C-alpha cells in the first residue's frame, strides 16, 4: 500500500510541473503585450522570428 506521504510528494511534483509550465505561458503573454520577443519561444506578437 502506498503511504500518504508518497502520494502527497507525487502530487507536489505534479503541481510544480504545472506551475512552471503556466509560468512560461505567462512570460509569453507578457512579452506579446510588450511586443518583445518571448524569452521562451522567441515569438513577437504571434510572429515567429
């Protein structure tokens, strides 16, 4: 049987992965709003560089 602690640690790992992914998307949105290249994907206002 899996311990509660192991389950909690797994959930925390999943949440951290999602949080870092969301952070990248937020950087992308802010960069687009400023018409600057996205630090993650290099796009400006939806136009690939």
